[in-house]
C-alpha cells in the first residue's frame, strides 16, 4: 500500500488515473483491514467455546498479523520518509498534508491506545476472576450434589427392587413373565429381566426381548448382588454428552428370595433398568464439563492470558498502523483538492489562466475544484475575448493612426484650455512646428501661432454658445498664417481651412488643411483669365497706336524745324518702343493663358538638354552639364520641356548676374558663379529628375511659398510668369516640381528648381 504524490501542475488525464489508483488502494486496504478485523473478532468470540480450534489456528493468525503489521509499518515509514523529503524540498502543500495526516493519525491512534489500555486491564482482571475460589467451590458443590443425587436414586431403585423381588420368589419359570411385567410397571422401569446366577437370561420384559444379544450383568455385579443381596449403578452417563445418542440408565440388580431350601436350587436375580431424568442428565453433564474446562484452563492460566493479550496487542497494532496509513491516504485525499485550489489560486494571481485541474469526486471539495476550474476557464475565455477586443482595438487604433499619420490634413486634439493633447505628422508639417515635443503646451505658446490659437479658441467658444440654439456638430473657418514683408503687399504666406468639433470626452478636435496651393491654383486660374482678357483688350489698340505714330512722323517729317523734328522722332520712337513692350507683355499673357495641352511622347532628355545648350554657348554665366548616362527616355512634350529649360536657365542667369553685381568679390571665380544643369535617374521610383542650380541670392521665405504664382517675382523688371509657366507645364506632365534655397553653414548661396519626370 502506498500514498499518492502531492498534486502540483500536471496533465489532467494522469491526475484522473492517479485518483483512480488511490481509490483502489484505499478500497483494497480497507477491505484487508475489515477482513483481518472480522477474523480476529471471530477468533476472540470462539475462544471460549472452541478453545481447541483457537489454539490450532493461533500460530497462523499470529503470523498473518505480524506480516500485515510489518507491511503496514513499512508503508508508514515509507510515507513518513516521503513527507519529510517533500517538506525539506519545499514542495507546495507538503506542510498542509503533514498537518492533516497528523490530525487524522492522532484521531485514530489516541482512542485506540485508550481502548487498548482499558481492554488490557479488562482482559487481565477478567481472566483472573475466571479462577476465583468461589467459582471452583461452586463447581465442586455441583459435582457433589450430582453424585449424591445419583446415589440416592440408585439406593431408592435398589430398595424398591428388593421389595418387588419377593413377588418372584414362588413363581415358576413360565408364570414369571406376568409377574415381571407387573413389577416393571410398579417400579416405573423401562426394562426388567431375571437372570440366573450363572448369567443366563431366564425372563425379560421390555425392549430387551427384541435384542439378539442383550447386555447381561458382569460377573462382579452378579457376585456382589449374591453377596450383598442388591447392587445399583448408573450406566451410559460417561458416554452421554452434547450431540451424542447415548441415554444414561439407572440399573439395580437384586437377589430373588426363594422358599425352598436345597443345594440343587440355582439362585435367580432381578435386574431392573430405569432412565435418568433428562434435565438431571443435562445439568450434570454441564457441571461436569464446566468443571473439567475450568480445571484445564486453571492449569493454562498464564498461557491463556498471554494468548488473549497477544491477540489484543496485534489487533491494536493492526488498527493503529491501518489508522495511520489511512490517515495519510485520506489526509492526502482531503488535502489534494485544497492543494489544487491553492495552486490554482496562486497561478491565477500570477496571471496564468490556463485550464486548471478539476477533481472528479462527488463531494463538495471536488465540486469546488470543478467550479474553480470552470471559473478559470471563463476567465481565460473572457481574457481571450478581451485580448481579441484589445487586438481589434489596437488594430483599429493602428489603422486609424496610420491613416492619421498619412493624412495630408492636420489633426489636433486640444483640451478645453487649448493645450495640445495629440497631433498627427500632418499637423506638424502644415504648422511647421514640432508639436509632439510641445504636447501639453497651448497653441499660444508656439511661436507664430498666437493669432491662430486665439482665433481657434474664439471659434470653439462661439460654437459652444451657438450649439445650444442650433445643434450643429462642427464649425468650419479659414485662417491665414504668415507675416507681411517690407516693400511688398500684405500677402499671406499660408492659408488654412479648419474644422472643429467637440469629442465625447469634452476634448476638442481640430482638423485643418493647407489650401495655399489650391488658393495659388485659383489665383493662377484667375490670373490666366485676367491675362486672356487683358491680352484681348490691350492688343487691339496697340497696332493703331503704332501705325498712327509712324504715319504722323512720316507726314511731318521735313516740314518741321530741326529742333521740333528731333522731338518728333524721339516721341515717335518712344511710342513705338512702348508699343513693342506692350506687345511682348500681351504675348506673355497670351502664352500663359493659352498654353497648349502637352502631347506626351518618349523624349531623350539628355539630347534635348544638349540641343538647348547650343543657344547658351556665349552666355555670360557659364553652365555646367551633369548628365546621367543611365537616364531613360521620359514621357514629355519636347517643345514645352524646351520652354521649361529656357525659363529656368534664364531665371538662373538673372539671379547669378544679380548676385555678381551685388558682391563681385564674394563670387569671384567661374566655378563659384556657374549654373549647374543636372539630369539624374532615381532608382527607387524609376523617375528622372531635371535640376537647375544657380549661385544667386536665393528666394525670401514668402516668395518660396508662392514662387509658382503669376506675377510673384524678385526681379525689378519681370512679369513673374516664368515659374508660373514652368509649374503649369509640370502639372501637364504629372511632374512634381520643387524649389528651395541652397544653404551651407546657415548661408544661402543659391537656389535649386527640380522636376521629376516619368520614364517612358
């Protein structure tokens, strides 16, 4: 028999198998205990009535008890060693199991020891009382009483038989049967016979007549009867006993007197037989048996005492060892669900919600473990559901964040006081502020956004006040950011369209877009319409004016004095020159307004650049070519691309010459004052970049933001349509155009304009 291991975390199937093994072991041990207890009880109860059987089986029983007790002792030692090892190893639940096993063992052992002490005293004193003098005297008195009673009955039967024998003294042999029958009736005998002195049966009455060889008196009995005239004895009493068929008889043999005197006459004897009373025989036998057993046990008193006490001691060992072993097993059975619960609670406390072990027993502890396992399963399912929900939320959040991060619109979440709670990269890009580093700060604290912050707060305040009357869900307003520059019209650098709303947590959502390019495109479109109309309205009167001036000069030439003639020629020349200038301006307006649609075909960009460069061989500002040989053909309109090159090179020459004029010493050397025309293949996108780099003074910040709008220029003489035409051609070519200043060590030393064209 063995105890099961303590429960840690393990496989459910193995645990259920272990539980079944435990139940089988407990059932087998209990069956053996009950069987041994019943055998011992049976032997103890049969000890008094059947001492011979007890003595015959005592050695075997003692051996079996010793073997069983030894096995139980070994099992207890093994269990104790295992428990000590578990406690030293710090196994979870070991101390609880030791405590429960100790309690069960004490509950079983303490009463057993108490019962053993009481039983030991009781058995010792009881055996001593069995051999009391009074008991022995009572048995002797009973035996004497029986002997006296038998003697009295025998003498009475003998005296009555002598009296009855006188009736047979004068009877003949033939008439003796009738007299003998009467005598038997008078004496209440069961049988009566007449015997000769030589032992010959002469007459008989009763069952003896049916016997072939009836029992005859012995020779000594015949001699005693002739000598003393009568003799009586008891026959069959020694053979009688429980379960035996012998019937004790009281017999009397008397001499029959005879009237004749002679030597030839043979003496006759009367034998009468009467049955002893059944109660008397039973009591007499019982007293005799008790006395005999008493005497036998009195002789083996110490051995009997040792036998009883030894059996009692073995029973105690069996009971105690079994109680201890069962205490450990049952203690483990009780502790096991508690350990499962304790370990499960510790695992749950540590965040482990994996399915827990559940006991299959039908008791409350088993139900508790099943309920706990069901609870942890529900918690695990709930956690998985929460994790799935959180994963979905995180996915949605990441999705939303990705959308926000890639939105061109700016998104700001503000607190009620206007402080920044969160911002997307679009907001930082549009406002040109590192908003993430200013999280928690108000918009007013950001440089350049004071006016914008005040306007936004005012819009939210008005929206909240209006929402009580008109339940709108948002407000929308445009804002202009930027500062006017000296010497220029108050032109805003950036135009925003913003929309605001109140979030459920009372925070404020601000979404805005930079519509500067849209406004610029609208302005370009508007300027195109203006240019078209101006070209139409101005071009018509220019030719008549020029012709009229020339005709006036021709008519008056030679008719005026020399001084007046000179004034006339000068005035006409001025008129013609200004008309030509007006025609060129009108032609620029017309070209901008009526730029034909691009016809995109594969174009060798490097060859086009080389062809255009033939026109700039004698340019005052040298032009360096940096052409990438790997550049493929691009999709473009060759004439429009040629116009782009002319406009960009002309602007670069003007900017470089202006810088040389302003600071000739700082720009000394042809290398420093050259223009770079570059083509480059972009491997990541597969597009071709066309760049023009100058060594001019760069662009002011406000011009950079509006460089592609018509009539925006830094030249004293210029219409500002060059870059606008380039921007329009780039849009027709689905090309991205970029303009920036070239800065080195914080000093602007030129500008760069780049277009990215799609490869054919």
